[in-house]
C-alpha cells in the first residue's frame, strides 16, 4: 500500500506532523518543570490544539489510503477517528485554547 500513488508523501507528512507535535509536548513539559504549570499555560494550550488536530489529520490520511475499507469495520480507523474527534472537546473546544494562546502572544508587546 505504501508504494501506491502519493502514499510516500502522505506517510512523510504524517511523520513530520507527529514529530512537530512531539517537540511541542516536550517544550510544554520542560516549561511545566522549570517555570510551573501556570506560567506554561500558553504552551499547554498549544498542545491541546495542535496534538488532537494532528492526530485527526493522520487518521484521516490513513482512511484515505485505505479507500472504502478505511471506513469499514475491517479496520479500526473509523472508530479511531470518532474517538479522537470526541477527545478534541474533552478539555474545552479549540477556540478556548486559541484565545489563551492569542492573549499570551498579545501580552508580549
């Protein structure tokens, strides 16, 4: 399956996004350890937006690669997408976290 069409690009893009989010999580964890959770709130909000959205994109690409089988019961992809989409709401909608991020950025003036 990896050899078909543009699947190399899809796999590469997914790996790149996963690594970007991993580094963002490491940064947030470092800030939490060094300056405390309250001061790291902006970084925490960034991961609460970036990571779930990245996971949805990766799952969506996997569904696309599998074609109609990707949404069948033969693969767990449709169920993964549904549960991941629900998790995006678990700690508040993205808009709330984006507001925190924007306020932190604007406060840097």
